[in-house]
């Protein structure tokens, strides 16, 4: 089951050292443990124990490589806003479960406002993006409306 960012978690128990570890890893997930320990001012063994605990409690969800989409043949990115026809929990849950498995979907955001979901999608071309919307969203009986916005540039924040 996906984790909502505002779920109540034991994160209130995190101290300044835990938060410093999280900040350093958010900036550079490949930081070796010795360098991380030095930056946050603890022994390497302490740093390793705390990092493992942060993974176990869900504060660290995972590590990944940020790959240029063009390098894997998917240079076009878009945000596809989706409005559902109905808002019963079963419909919403089923759409979320389907959408995260669709080809080219990077992220799925359940949002407030006029739209219900925003899908971050990567595609090989404009034709491939159109086919994605027509073949996977427009034919879905749960989907009432879509609106596609092309991403011209993406910059990653430090947060």
C-alpha cells in the first residue's frame, strides 16, 4: 500500500542527528557512510546504525539513480491531469493501482482541486504520448477528463 506523505509516523521521535543524516542523503544518496558520519558529527558505526533505523521506520524510502530520460529513449516528459468520473474509494483505489503500472508513468500524485490525479509520464515522442493518453486513459471508464502539459525543463530542488 502506498505511503501518503502526511501519514502519522514515529518521525516526531527523530532528533537533530537523524534529520542531518536525512538532509545529507537527500542531497547525495551515494554519500559513503564514513563521509556521512563526518558531516553529521558522529562515529561511522553510529551513523550506520541510525541510517538502518531510518530505513526500517520508513523515513528513508529507498535510493535510486536519477537518469536522464533521453538516455533511455524517453526524452519527452509530461504531466497528465486526470479527473475521475466517480469518487468512491473502490474507484479511486483501483485507478491508482492501475495507473502506477502504466508504461512510461514515473509518478502518480493524488491531488486536491479540480483534478484528482497528476501523472508524471515519459514518452519517446509526441505520438507515443498521444497514444498513451488515448490507449490507457481515454478508454478507462473511471476517467472523465484528461489534460496534458508538456514539461520543457525539470530542475530538482534540494528539499
